[in-house]
C-alpha cells in the first residue's frame, strides 16, 4: 500500500476554513462545531488553539451584531 502524500488544502477548503474561523471568532459558532469542520478538512494536525481576540475586536463584533455585553448569552 502506497503512503498517502500530504498535499495543501484546496483553495475551496482554505476559503471554507477561513469562513469557519471568522464565524467562530464572531461568536456565532461554538468551539465544538468549529473543531468538527476543521478536523474534517485538515485532520488531527488542525488541533490548534484559536487566536485570542482583542477587546477592540470583540467590541467591533458586538457593534456589527447590534449586541451589548449583557446579550452574550
């Protein structure tokens, strides 16, 4: 049996993963759903910690979603 060659994800897969990352960072997707998408397309190598958001990024997401801090639930 030949060894499976590692290739870079396709352009479509990279776009899907970028979208999933953006949705996760915005708070509209939970960590479990994001992990399933990432693991399905990248395998075990995808198990990395998500990037931390700055306070300004969180504020911008809340403003775009018309949410305040009390609306996080």
